C-alpha cells in the first residue's frame, strides 16, 4: 500500500507540474499556433500624393498605402475585441533597394514580430507609408527639408492607418479589433514615426526651431523659391500633422488604377483619409529610432518604450546627428534626441507612469535600468551595448540586431549588421520579453487584466455610474487602500492614497465627459472598473 500510495502521489505531482508548465495566459504567452493565424495581405488603408514616384512608374502621383493583417483565426478565437499593434518598418524613409535590402512591411523582423503578437491574441498590422527624399543632395536645405517632410508624411499616413482601423472596429469589425487599445511599434525609421506620432501635435513644433527652417534663400522642397527662415513644412501644401488641410485639386481619375489625378499647377498635395475616427494610441514602442526634437514631448503624450544600440552610428542613443548611408557615402541630416533622451523626458513628464516599470523586478527590467550606459537608470529604455569592432569604422556596428535579410540580395553589401537569423531571433526574444509586461500595463489601464493574479472573492461597486458630480466606491469583503483613475489613453486623472476604509468618494465634476478606468487597490488585491462621466 505504501508503494501504491507513493506512486499515486507521484502521478498527481507530475500532473500538477504538467498543468503548471502548460498553463498559458493570453496576451502574455503564445496561445495560438502558426496554423491558427490568418494573414490578410495588401489591404488598402488610404491614398495620398507622392512626390518621389520614379519616372519609370509615371512620376509624382497619387499612390495607395497598404497594410497586412495578422490575427488569430476568427473561427477559432472567440474574443470579439482584440488589442491592436501597428508595426512600422525601417528603411531610412527610402524605397527598399535604394540603400538597403530592408524597407518594406514584409521585412523579416516585421513578419516575425507580427506573428508573435498574433499568436498571443493581438491583431497585428504591418503597415507601409510613403517614402522618398533627397538623401544625397549637396544642398543641406533640400536634404534636411525633404527628410523632415518624409517623416511628416509618414506620420500622416500612420494616423490615417490608425483611423481606418478604428473606423473598421466601429463598423462591422470583421477583424474583431478593440478600438480602445491601439499601439505602435516601429523599427529604425519606423521608430522615428512611433516616437513622433503622439508628440508632434502643433505646427510651431516644426515651424519655429531653426533646424527646421531654410538656412538660405533658394529652391524649396516643394518647388518654387523660399527665403531664409521659412519653415520647411508648409501646411498649405501638405496639410497638418493629422493629414487635414492642404487639399489637392482633383481633376480626374487614372483610367488604369482609378486613383485620383491632381492638378499639379495648384498648391495642394494632400488627400484626407478616414476623417472622423480618432487617431490616438495607447503606447508607442521604438526599435532604434529617435525623436526629431525633444521639445515635441509634452505631458499627456502616449507612454513609450524604447530599444537602442548604444553605439548606433545612424541614430544617436543620447543626442546627435542622424547619418544616412547612400551608395557608400554618409550624409549628415539633422540633430535629434535619441531614445535615451526621449525616454528620460517622457518619464520626467509622467507620461510613462501608467507602465509601472519601476515596480517590475524581472531580469530584463533589472538589466535595462542598471545598464552602464543608461545614465540615471531610466525606466522604459533597453540598451544594447555592442561596440564597433573597429573604432576607425564606427558605422560597422550592429545597430539593428533584430534584422536579418536575404543573403542573395545584392544590397547586402551595404548592411553593417551581421546577417544571422538565429542571433536576430534572440534579440527579438529580448524585445518581446521586455515589451509585453509594459503592453500589459497599458492594456490594464483601459480595463484588461493582463498578468493579474486571481483575486480573492470580494466585490467592488462604483455608484452612480454614469457620474456627474461624484461617485462612491464601495467594497464588500476588503479594505480600500488607494484609488487611481485614468482616461482611455492611460493618462492619470485622479489619485487618492492611504484610504483604509470600505468606502471612498471620488469627485468627477471637473472631468471631461467620457469613459475612465478606476483602479482600486485593496488589502486583498487590485480590481478595475469603468466609470462614465456624463
């Protein structure tokens, strides 16, 4: 009997171990297989004018922008509101094939990360955006101005993409997206877009800094002539940062493509896309990009997470010059604020508070904040410390270690990173491990429960709800310790600590109308509740 009893317990122990080993949590672990992911390719999300269509393809004209969709098969996945992550590729804002074998939404890292998010239950969108600028012009104004215009146009495109996704979610929502949670992840030049997306929010930010103004009279980036001190970006021509204004005069449609033909003798070049839907995002993630100007960041911008190689020659880690390689030569463009500086400013302004990174004690978080190059032990920045093998050739450094590409591509000779898939996959492992807990925190701020332990049985009520002047939070079976309130972007609105009671009142009269997330910390755990302000 003793041996039988021991065998029985051993079987139970193995069963428990197996259950623990296979227990998976959606949004944290991969709960779907490759075969359970649906991929929809070449979905048009918008159209707009491109100045840099090659003459062989018809020259400047209106072109479509596409995205690919990666999501769990809706015949398998029962969740009707799935968080969204939009992925933006690298490429120095130049067409793939001009300077690099990379630069499309089908780049290796884009497909890999899209699949990893989709297998965790997200809807991942790999998006294209307009590219092209005078990267090797000897005229600094044309080089710098067209580069800024490329970033500006890509931001407009990405906002059109987000609006189109939210519009779909508000409509038939065949992709079962949650319009309350959309995040951005950009690699390289896509990282520049991600960092700028929510921080660029007024014209003065691209009109007033001298580095965004013409240094001398001469040809303008849109044609014609300009004076010294004029801003590079002319909203009368290209519209504002949201893609509104500067509208093109449409004089017909192309007989083959059906796309609009615009009157190039008129000043407007912009076409509005998906107007009406909000384009706010809940989180931005930057792999190796930088922020055009740290002054763009202000309190209330979306939280951000960054990854950066300390010795990246092309995009600075702290502050410095952007260098773009074209045909074996390097062209300095503009000074920018690197990922470390962008993270420091966002942390200081409180934009990243919702991520709760200072409370994360996992190995990746500890390693990131204690990195010797992370001056100030800043949160939400993960630093890779690769040193150039040859100090005399600082451009020969693994600046984007998550990338790999087709070794048969002739432009491989222009790449400075080792083309080793297994190594790149390991870096992506690190990116996902550091990113996912922070994505979870941002999701929890809008009502999810990612990574939350199962809570003891206690009830929380918020009444009245909707609220006009105030609401009473009551707990049955637990003592309330603190209350925090966030808007749908995860920005803090109200906080009260040291309550130690079963009830507390929160004032709502001064809040803007809308939906809020109330986070209630008790002695038995944390619960969240939605509260509507009338």
